[in-house]
C-alpha cells in the first residue's frame, strides 16, 4: 500500500503547487461534500424545491450510506495522508508542502471517502428526478444527461478537494465515488415511504445495536478502533482543527437520531394536517430559505466540550431536523402567507 500512499501524497503536493489560486474553490468543494450538508442543505432543498418524496429519499440514502461508510471504515481501516506522510517517514514535521487545512484533520479512518460516498448516494434521487423532468420537456439526449454530467463533475471536484487538503488518497476517493453511485442506484427504489412509526423506531434502534455489536466484537478481537483518533490528534498541525463532528460516533448519533426523528415527523399533527395541501411556489421557496437558515444555526449552536453532553445534544438536534422541515416550517409559512387564501388540494 505504500506505493498508493506515496503517490497520493505526491499528487496532493502537485495539486497544491500547481493550482494555488484555487484553494478557496477546493475548500468550498470539500464543504459541499461534507455529509452534514445532506441533512441541513440537500434534504430541505430537495424536499421543498423538487418533491417531498425526493427530499425524503435524499435524507434516507444519506443516513443509510453514512452508517455503511462507518462500518466500512472500521473494517478497511485506511490511512489518511496528513498523518501517514509523517508516520511513514515520507515527510518530516514542519515541511511546507503538502499543507494541511482546518478540514484536513478528520479523526476517522480514510477508506472509503465518506464525502464522496455519502454525497454520491444522497444526490442520486435528485439526479434521477431532474433527468425525468428534463426528458418530459426535451428530446435531446444531451439535455437529458445534463444532470448526470453535473453530478459526476461535482463528485470529481469533491474528490479532488479531498486530495488537495490531504484528507484522502486517490484510491479512497475512487472507492467512495463508485460505492456512492452504486448505493444510490440500488437503494433509491427501496426507500421506505409512508411507513408506520414503529418502522422508523426499529430502524433507528437497529442502526444503533448493529453498529455497537460490530464495534464491541472488533474490540473483543483486540482491534483498537481509536487508532485513527490518536494519529489525527498526534499529527494535526493545529489542535483546534480536531472537531468532535469528525469522530466516527458523531456520524452514528446523527444517523440514529435522523431515523428516529423521521418517524415522529411523518406522524406529527402538523404533517398529518398539511400532507394533502399543495403549497404555492412562493411558500415552498420561503420554507427552503428558512430551513437552510434554521438548520444551519441549530447544527452550529451548543457545542459543549464534554463528550457525553456533545453526543446527547447532537442526537437531539438531528432528531429534530426532520420535524422542522416536514412539520414545523410548512405549517408556519402556510399560516403566515395563506391568510384569506383558499387552500390548494392535491
């Protein structure tokens, strides 16, 4: 593997030296590929601006693929360039190139790339929905495949950004892209829509128990699953760049909470009263804008230093997000904008 690792570091250095003016672009791309964006950006945008079912598919594929990515990383391990280059002796601490960035210091194993895998799976329903809509308005095959072209270019840009900041090696990025596309294609037709509350609760519990069973089994077998956290802490250029949200169990709490919250959102009184309503475009646009602002604020607020408290608050926040999007905001926007306006039934 040293051949793959050393060539990956060389390629990262080449990107940093050859394209110094694109640093802001690569950092923006790695932000767009952050799995957190699936929950606070892509889900509400798809839900309000495309179709409610598409939005739910984005959220469901995001949480399932993120859980699978966690399990894959436990089994595949996978070094990250920002620590391997020093651990292996390939570089010495204090060298100028390749450089680390605040987004470099992820604490989980590196294989496969979660940014590419989770984003690739979650955005697959958006691509297929846009392709279907374009096919109804154009006979040109170039127009029909435009969403897939943009989708692949986005994944490629996200992958290159992960190489640029020393978060992944090329083979990890490629594995993430291929796995994400495969999961999107396989799981989209199987997304549960309109299921009972008990289904979502059992899904949430199954994700938690399944991951904990795998975790403790590996621990009993003598495998140290904290190895990546120790290396990230040791070799990160700035200790402040080590973030709790990059730890493996942060993604687990997010996925378990989202599945839990999705069930209650679908069975809330607000959703039940409004599910037959067809909001106007202006209402949907306001819902999308408010969702982006509110979810971003809630995701960043309350970041305690205590680990147990951080995980607890993280669970509460992500369990609330589906209800905010599905139940709360449509109800509020309708109440504010529809005074004296007759409802539109589907």
